[in-house]
C-alpha cells in the first residue's frame, strides 16, 4: 500500500473530444495554457508544455497546441524515474482514468478503430482505441486489470465535429 495518496491539483477540466480541456482549446498558445492552468509549464520546450503533477501535456507545433494528452496517476514519464500525478477531470460522458475497458465502450460506444500494442513499453499500454477527436490508451496494471491510462484530444475528422460518442445514459 502506498504511504501517500496523491490528490488532483489545479483547475478541474473536462476532456472535450476534438476541442480541448475545458477552456483550453486545440490551437492555444503557451501563454493561454499557463494562464488557464494557473501555473507555468513544469517542463517547457519548443514542442511541449508538460504538467507532470497534473498529468497533462500540451503538444505544440509552431507555438500552437495540436494535441492534448492526459494520463493516469503513476504513469511513467520523462525525465525518468518520474511518474504523472493526478489529472483533475474526466470526459462529460463520464470516462475517467483507471476505468475498465468494457465500461468505456458502454459509455461512449465502439471505437472507430482499435490497435493492439504488442511491443513492451514503459506505460504497459496494450491497446489504443480511436474515436473522433479522442484517443483512449489502455494500460495493463500489475494486478492484470486493463484500464484507461491515457486520453488524448486530437482534431476532429468528422464534418459535424467531435464528440462522436453516444450520449450518456440517463436514469
């Protein structure tokens, strides 16, 4: 059992397929990201603004965000041996980190494509499911469970725009 339990920090952000994280949209500059995240990038390069403690990475091209990656707690990152903290949010439909693979399909439906990952990797990613505007990575934990390990917001390919997920179930 861990001796400490990490808690989410920073603003609570919805992961919006094809759009961004809350008010931070694809196309945002580093200045906009840092203002809306209420903190400077922990690691800043020409092509990346990374918040390790908040489990979020903004991939940049020509100074604008082209992809937003969020990660499960304790997922390995660089510089090694660091691991990601806790992301403060989820998708509006209810997809969250550490959720089991069948639950994701129940919530947002079948993916547009599935890629099985057979090459060993630091995150233990075993499958990548692609939706319009959202990439879901599934990691195998030491206990054998396959869970949501990464959620990446990408540009929508649909003429209607993302999300392509089915609406949430109402009780």
